[in-house]
C-alpha cells in the first residue's frame, strides 16, 4: 500500500499531532508520505521520525504552483490511496485522482459542527471523495454524512507520551486546587466562561483555587485583560507551553474544556485525552463529540455551553470531594488506555483505506 496524506500546513495543533501519529504507526511495509502547502513544527516531528514531508509553499492565495507540484507527485508516485485533511487539498487532488483512478479519503471533518463559512468547498471535496472519515459520530451527523460513505476513526493518545503523564508522588493534598484548560486562544474556545467560573469560586473561597490557561493565539490580550483582577491576585495564570502541554497539565487537579457552540463543537478532543491521560476528572461542554469521550458522572461531567454557574458548580463539587475527583480521573485514564489507542486507530484507518481501494 502507498498512502499520500495531504495537509495545508503542519502547525502545532491536534489534527497535526494525529497525522504525525498515523505516519509513524502505519504498517512498516507500507510506503507513506505527506504533501503540504506549508511547513510547521509537525513537519519536523514527522521528518525526525524518518518519514517524508514534501512542502510546496504558496507565494500567495492565487498561487497555483503548489497544485501543479501535487499533480506531478500524483502522476509520478501513483499512491494507492490519498487521504486529504483539508478542503483545499481535496479539491486540488481531485482532477488527477479521478483521471488516474486513485481513491480519495476525505478527512476534513475534525469537529462536531457544520460551519457555514467555507461550507461549499468542504462539501464539494466530500462529494468527490470515495469515503469520508471523521473523528466523531457527532461530526458525521453535523454534516449529514450517512453510513454509506461515512466512517469514524477516533483519535488516539500517543503511547510515547504516557511517561509524561505521571505526576510526582504527592503528600497531603494541596491547599489550592488547580484547574487547567488548554487550547488555542481563539474566539471559539470559551476561556471566558472558565474565567467567569473562576471569579465565582475565588469569591467563595479566597486562596482556594488556581486556574491555569495554556495556549497562544489572537485572543490572548483580550483574555488577559478580562481576567486582569484575577491575574493580579494569582487566581488565574496564562502560559504558552509550545508543542508539549503534559508537564503542566499533570500538575493540575481538574481539566476543563469549554467551547462557544454556536461557532465550534469539539470532535474527538486532544485536550480532553490529555486530561484523561494525566488522571484528571474532566468538566467539558456537552456538545459535539465530547459525550463520546467523557462519560457524564463516570469519568467527568458535561455542562451546557456558556453556563459559568453550572461549570462552577461541578468544579465546586470536585473540589469538595477529592475521592470523587480521584475516582473519576482514574476511570477516565483507564478508558483512554482501553479505547483510544494508536493500535485501534491505525487498524480502523487501515480498514478505511482498503475499503476505499476496493
């Protein structure tokens, strides 16, 4: 089997981490390579693992040279299957793949909402694909993709990262509970609801809580200003962890992920998997694919989007009952080890590739 994976760019992100895992763990006998229109940190990660990345950089939005480079690659290398992770890559590959009889697996559904923005090219790419693979059932439902063409391949947690998840042996519980939320500081990641919940809990129990917001992005300045009084009192802190968040996540007590669900709903969240790997109970928004990861009341809690009062209530309950928090965290860690493994992800994806080829 020869597989070509297409990605517009390889920045620090959840989809890129999953692509790198797939490249590393596909069967050794298979040939695989990545084509992209932009480099990034994960281009180097993939190369360091001994795999090939071809970068055809765009000079501007109307630059057609990358498409020409891709067409030459398709004609010359003749992959058995093309797996595209972005609509632009899908549309660029479609004419040559159709002419050469190469099936396309469209992997553009990475969240649980059908966005209006750019929905036409996304749907066009999916229409031309042999099969569509999403990382959650919620994603397929949101886009109206049925069983005839849609397949779910859940994300996996990198086994090489387990060693980073074990916190040092602790003595007595810390006086302050630490709540962590990771993600890009962008408008659709709802850090504001967490800040509002932090304000409620800090007023109730001064000195009892610490909130760690991990990430970089265009909303950073606004969020720092919004939480300014809490930052000054050392209730809220911001940090930019780079490619690896686990050393900071593992020191927390509770993991949170909230989204503005009118703009974004998670698919199979890498952030939630990182919390689970570190044994943290999870409190997350109830939309998108989160219920496929977080079992409400068993590995964490699900709350309505934007509901700072409900979020504060669940955090308060976990803070008051450390045994409950420990039990939920351990159950989440066990669930991750059992159901969200690289072996399971790769086996599922192999079946998708063979089915597309057939």
